[in-house]
């Protein structure tokens, strides 16, 4: 199960990696093998869904796996993974 502390650890690790790409995801998966990871641009995320954690370079959203289907969730207790969404610099 995910916790706020684990989300912060993931965010810190992703920040230290820098660029979010397939190699970065593999590195995160090695540290948290029970979680699913994906990345995208923050503009691709639903505008009405607030991130579980906001960062300077990216926001963290939760992925739930209820009812045999992956979906975004705000319930940290149902989360089985995270989306790291790159925030564009303006």
C-alpha cells in the first residue's frame, strides 16, 4: 500500500534522476517493485483531477486497480501505482 511518505520518496527519487523516460521508470521500479509507474505530460492529465503530490518539475497522480481495470484515483489506499506528469516550464 502507498503512503504519503512513499509518494514523497518517489518524488524525491524522480527529481534526482532528472529527465523522466523509460530508463528513469526502470530505476524507480527497482526501488518499488510492487508499484506500477508511467509518465506523461501534465497537460495530458484531467484538469479536474488534482495531483496527489505537486512538484516543481512534475506532479504525481495515483493509479488504482479496482475491478480489474486501471484508472486514476484520489484514494491512496486503493493506489497500486503512480503517474509522474512532467510540468512544462513557461
